[in-house]
C-alpha cells in the first residue's frame, strides 16, 4: 500500500508541476518554466521511475511553444542521470530519448554530440564497432560554433579511430582532414579573448577532454596507423617527428629515444626524394642522435655517396630491426625487410650513376651484389619512377647514365655560349680602346 501511496503522491506532484509549467510557459517566464520542468525530472529520478522519466522528457519537449531554455535545462539535467542508471538497457533508452529530443535543435547540439559519443562507447564495448562508427559519423562537430576547440578535435579523433578499427581507411582519411595540424601549434598560454555578442564558448569537461598537446599525440598516432596501412614510410616518419617535437616527449629520454629510433628506420625505408633528403639531413644534425650512435652511423651511410654492402649492414642491424618489428604498436610491417633491401639497392644504383657515365651490366651487378637480371630489373624500376635517367644497351650489355639532350636544350646552350663569347669580345674591345686613349694622352704630354 505504501508503494501505491508513493506512486499516487508522485503523480499528484507531477500534475501540480505540469500545471505550474504550463502557466509559466504561456507567460513566457523562462526561469519558472525551467524550474518546473527540471523539478518534474528530479522527482522521476528520485522515484527511480526511468520509464516515467523518459515519457516526461518527451512530453515536456513537445509542449506547444516550449521555451528553448527549458529544453536545454531538461537535457542537461537528464544527462547527469545517465551514469546512475541501473543497467545498460535503461541507459541506452535514456540516451535515445535525449537524442530524439535534441535532434535538429541547434541550442542543444553540443549535448547531442556528447550523448552520441556515450552511446557509441556503449556500442563499442559490446563489440559493435561498425554501429559505433556509423553513430559517430552522423554528427558534424566542426560546424558547432559553441563547442570548445579541444572537444571538437577529441570528437573527430574518436571518429577517425573508430573508422580505423573497422578498417574503413577512405573515410578515416576524409575525417582526419577536418583537423588542420597547425591547430596543435597554437599558443595555449595566450589569454582568451572575451567573446563578443553571440554564444559563449562552452568549457570542455576536464575529466573527459585531453589537453591540446595530448590530442596532438593521439592525432599523429592515428595517422601512423592510417599510413602504415599503405606503407607510406615518409609520412609515418613525419608523424613520428611531430610526436618527437612535443615538449613533454623531448624532456624524457625514455620517451624520445624509441621515437628517434623509429624516425631513423622510416627515413631509411622511405624512397629517395627531396623531402626525404632534407629530413635525413635535419635528423643527422640533431644532437640527441649521439645517444644512439648505431643509428647515427646508419643515417651517415645512407647520406654518404658510397656503395653499401647489404650483407654487412643487415648482419649489424638485423637484431635492432627485428626488435623494432616485434614491438607492440610498431609500424614496421611484414614488407619492411624487403623494402629496406630495396632502398639499399636504390642507394647503390644512385651512387654508381654519380661516378660512372657508362658501365657494363656485369660490373653494375657485381657492385650491387646482385645477378645481372636483378640489377637490370631494379635499374629499370628506378628509370620508370624517374629517380634517375639511364639507358640500357642490352646487346652490348652497357648502361649509359648520360642525359640525352633534346634539340631545344642544345640550341639554348649554343645561344648562351655565343652570348658569353660576344660579351668577352665587347669587354676586350673596351679594354683596347681604354689602353689606346691612355697611350695617346701620354704622347700629348
């Protein structure tokens, strides 16, 4: 009987508050409407009547001419109850109710984003990665003017992570482009300007949202996962370089030494191009490299224009390479060993092309420690990728590294030579004329 009395009291109290809410709403009294609506939700919560709570949230939000502020307060109030629900089903039901109420309402868009994130977390914990990713993608937080920058970034990074977890690499790349990496270099110490007219920036929840520098690390770790899928070694290296430059990482050797090792490995694995070359030289100038002398020597070997003996190099660095590959969360894939050998062969071919204008295929194969067929194959691949210019005379077995000039280039070089010649003739005439004038002046005197 007590429970019936309690439920009767609850209904009576809710009816009284509903009448009060109606009067305040019709009078457009914001504070009164907000107070009555939140008190109704509080009563349902205290009675632990979750079904009634969901009904009242929907009922109040659909009232004719309902005030924005009242809906906002109700959503914010009910969000505090989510973590106190007795079971997962009740929690999901409450989140879905609040999602329905906040759908399409710009004044509760931030709350809707947070609710979606909570629901996606539940789905992920249940092993439904695809559903969680689909839920998160429905929300475009980059358009939310009132949401704090760090919360926006954290939300987008969560979207990227879920896409990577479900191996949807195309969508992961599209979502990652919503974040401009320059945003991580913004000076957070600067005083925030007071917002002008319009909505104030919402403060992020300190427990949930990491700092900008922590988000920077998460962002680049996700990008490493993305680039590892296609073995984009140079981009992986640049991502590790960005993590390496974070102040908290640079201050502790336990953190930066493993990252610097990775930078060295991916620099060596990256195909030769101007960006790889400049990164390689910049890394060699890093004073921290003296802490890992073996890697400094490895980079010096790659920079020096000398042929590298693959067997000697592999015997020396095989242990380090295998350790790096077996590390948890490492980015060295199964193909990394083959790619490393390929990079050394490419380096050696470039060295040979610098010292020789013509060389026999047999001698080239000897220098590269390869068979003639392999040497020809790798050389052809480099020519196709425009890494160097070469021609192979297969009947005579000779490789020619000289650049064949076209007719325009020959004509241009002749024109330049003629111009230089005429310039010299003019200077000579001027000097002769000057000497003659001086000589005449001496005779006159």
